[in-house]
C-alpha cells in the first residue's frame, strides 16, 4: 500500500521571518540630513555700516547718504557706495570712491556649512582682485584684527581721467563676507594720493563694517548649535549678487569684484 504524506511548513519559521523583515525595514529608515546652522542670520543696512566720522575721512565730499545697491534679498546680500570729488579749481581735484558689499551664506545640506561657503567666496574675491586687467604694482597682504580672515589687495590703475590707487579689502566674519573697495586719484594736475594713507583708511572702514555685521546679529540669530533645514539655501549664487559687482558705480575705476 502506498501512503502519501503531506509536508507542512513550520509556523515558527514564518514568525521569525516576519520579525527579521520588520527589523530590516526599520533599519533602512535614516534620519533627515542635517548640517551645522550658520552663525549669522541677517545683515545690517550696508549704507549704515560706517560712521559719519569714517565717511568724512574716506569720502569727505560725498552726499550725506550713500547709493544703495539693488538686492532681491536684503537678508543675504547688499551694497552701498559713496563718491567724493574735492574740486580745487585750477589746481585740480581729489577724487575718492568707496563701496561696501555684504554677502551672507546660509548652511545647506547639499552645499555645506555657511562659514565654509563664505570662505570659498572669500578666496574667490581675493583671486579676482589680484587679476584685474591693467593693474600695476599689485600687492597682497594679510590683515589682522578684522574678522576670521582678511586680505588687502592694492594696485595702480591708469585711466583716462588719471592714475588711480585701488584698495580692495576682503574679510570674512563667520558666514558673512565683507568686501570694501576704495580708490583715489588726483585729477587735472592734483597730486596722486598715497597708497599707504588709503590702505590705512580702508582697514578702518572694513573693521567698522565687520563690527556692524556682528552688532546686527547680537540680538539672536540661528546660533551655532542647531541644524539647518534641508531646504535649499537662501543665499543665491555669488555671481548674481549685487555685492559682487561694483562696476555700475560712479567710479571711473574698474571694480575688482566684478568678475565674481
């Protein structure tokens, strides 16, 4: 006699398989990506970054209010410029031009921390200032006591109006880059200003601008201990920022930052 025997599966094996499957699914769920939040969450009005006394030293004949640069997001970018012409009649005139640009970087999970992004832009600003067409006697020097990093680039630039002494000081304070462009020229026979005297003034202006950024965030901000949102960074590309281009200003000299 032939006897057919049926085989049944072990119910215990099914339970174990279910538990293993659930554990695997649970392990596959990872936390949302985070990145260290940027220190500074806002910017000061760039036209209010310098005191009246400092403006009087750098651009003595400039209008009381500076020329605000266009910005589609004042929380991340802005600029302000001043132009001064001290006319001495037949003796000629002294020209001065000053521009303060601010650019803030938010932390972003796809691009990195705000201060890292700011440092990359800082390096690019310095490189651009060092490679201006027609620049003569170019010099680059580190500047201490102004932000986390600061570099001064100086050079001479010959224009049809006269010989200009250009000073570009780029500094980074946490996740904000401050660029101060300053130049001067003696026109129509006036003496060309001293590069050393202009450098001293631009350092003073940069230090005040950095202090203004810190003060604007002294009441709060995102802090340094949180995590940034995985949403795209509020900071736009530097090439679209008005703070990276000052060539539209009243200055007849070429902006060092316009290539950004």
